[in-house]
C-alpha cells in the first residue's frame, strides 16, 4: 500500500512537472512571437520614416535647385541690363567724342579766322596811324608826349595830393626807423661810474677792543660770524678790523651791529645775538625807505608798497661790483633823457628802467633769468605790456620790439659798458676774452675770432669754401651751447658768425 501510494505520487509529480514545462514553453513561444511582431512593426515604421526623410530631402534638394536656377536667371538678367547700359554709354561717349572733335575743328577754324581778322585790324591800325601822322603832321611819339602833357595838366592837383600823402607816410616811417637807429647807436656810448667794494672797515677806539671782539677761545667772533654769515678779519692793522662778504645786506647788518657792540662795550654771545636781531628789524625798515626814496628821486609814482620793498632790496645787491639800486636809478635817468630826445613815452621808459633789474632782488629764491623774473613781477603788479616787454628784453633776448624797449636796452648797455662799472681786474678780463676766443677757434671752419663788447659778444669769421649759409647758422648755435656749458660768463654772450665770399679777376 505504501509503495503504491509512493509510486502514484511520483507519477503524479512527474506528470505535473511535464505539464508545467509544456505550459511554460508555450508561453515563451507566444512571447517570442509577440516580440517578433513588434520588431517587424518597428522595422516597418523605420523603413517608412526613412522613405519619408529621403522624400523630404529630395524635395528640399529640388527646391534649392529651383531657387539656384531662379537666382542664376536673375543674375543673368542683371548682367544683361548692365551690358546694355555699358553699350549705351559707349555709344554716348562715341557721340561726345565725335562732337568734341567737331568742336575742335570749329575752334581751329575760328582761331584761324581770328588771326586773319587780327592781321587785317593791325593793317588797318597801321594805315590809320600813317593817315593820322599825315593829317596831324607829327609822329606817334610826339602825339604821345602831347597826350601825356594834357593828362598831366588835367590831373596835376591829384598828382600833387598823392605826392604829399606819400611824403607824409615816408616821413613817418623814416622817423620811426631813425629812432631805432639812434637808440641802437646810443648804446655804444660809455661814461664813468664807481664800483662797490666787497669789504668794509670798522674803526676801533683802541687795539684792546680786538681781543674783546675775539672773546675767550674765539667764541664771540665765531658767534658773530655764524649769525651774520660774514667773515671778520682781525689782523695787525692798528685801530681797525675788516668785515668781508659779497652779500651787502648781511655786511651792512654786521657793520652796524659791530659798531653798536663796540660802543656799548658789552660783547658776549647773548648780547651779540640780541643786537643783530634788532639791527635786522631796522634794516627791513631801511629797505622800505630806500625803495621809497628811489621812486621819489626817479619821479615815478603809483608803485605798490610791496613792490617798493622789493626795489629797496636792490640796494644790498651787487653785480660785478656795481650797486643794483644805483644802477637801476642811473638807467632810469639815462632812459628818461633818451626818451625825451627821441619823442618816446617817458613814463614807460622810466618805469621799465627802474624795474629792469627787480628780478635780481629775488633771483636767489625764484629760479630763472632775472629779466624773466622781473617781467613776471611787473605783470603781477599790473603794469602794462609795454613796460613788461621792455623789462623782459633789456638784455636783447627777446629782441626789443618797441622804441621804449630799445631805449631801456640802450640805457642798460650804457650803464654796464662804461669803464669802472665792472669790478673785474685786467688779468681776469683778458683771461675771459682769451677763453671765449679759444672755444670759438676750436670749431672746424673757423678762420678768426674776436671777443668784443667786454666779452658780451664774439665775432667769428669762417672760411666760405668750407661752411655755407646753413652751416653758419648751425655753427653759431653750436658755439653758443659750448660757451653756455663750458665757460662762466657774467651775462648773455652774443655769437655772430660772419661768412664772406670774395671774387678776384685779373685784366691783362
């Protein structure tokens, strides 16, 4: 029983497994069929879409081809139109060329006819002249002379008026030129003047005062020299000592302070410092008074108080041994006299002459040439442009452009060029001239060099075969730069390069 049951169970299990296998196999086959159907459908759809894409591409290609053909056709039509226009223009140009040629021929014919008419007219004129000469019993030249006399008589009043007008204009121009010529000639005049010294002597009551001035271990004299900036020379000269310095205002302060210390008798560092400070304040007042006195003596009014102070400082400025304030006043007097003689503006000359060296009062504080500084100061204080220009050009750079500026330039030259105006001794003077000539002779093409006008001008003669006109200009600039950088000169040096060409011939 048990075996049968087991057998039946196994048989049933085997039959169920087989049946399940068959059923599963059938499901798989059906699924595969469905997948094959779907794949065929997808493939068919893909083929359909591919055909549609190809068809669409073909259609687009056909459309592009049609558009290209249309564009080509349009371009061909445009080219045809352009060609047609060119053909028309060519025809028009041919017509114009024919017309021009025709006009040319007509003009040539007209020119020929005009020449013939001219010859005929000239012949008629000659015949008329011959007949007129026979009738008038005079030649052509005689008739012309009679006609000119008649015209001269009729227009005599107009001719006289024209001549008078021309004479007035010529006199005016000649007078103006004469003023310039006279002013340029006057600047060569020279007269005497005095020069300032760079040392001052202070008298002492006795020689014992020298020791008190020196002080213990020299502290008094060292303090005095340090505060004033002036050298005190104590030597064996009885009854005096010397104070030396190039700055006149410092030397004046030192002189007055030393005299007061000697008079007071109390000489020590503290007293020295106190006295010098007091003297400095007094000198500031003195500077203002000196400026006011200079303005009053020169007869110039309307100066600003600050400008008067600057002017007073020139009293303590020395240029080549010449006091700047005295020099300015002297130039003012000379310029005023020249202006009166030449009929120029005296007021402009006075103001420009008195202020021409005002820049020297502040040139240690402001960089630049004192003429430019002075012109800027005058412009700042509201002086007219005529005065400003005369101040700026009183050394010839820039060139004076008015009679008044030329007068100030001449007056300054008169004051500077006279004997004694410059402190330089003969040796240094000769040495400076020799240096100028040597510098100029060092350039190629220079034949001779002469330093003139107290070393303010050099005249250079060059060899004309080696240096042309343009080379002369270049040489003058080169020499000016060489002098400017290599030599120390008191003022502007004018460089004149002279080129002369000489021709010789012999008559046999």
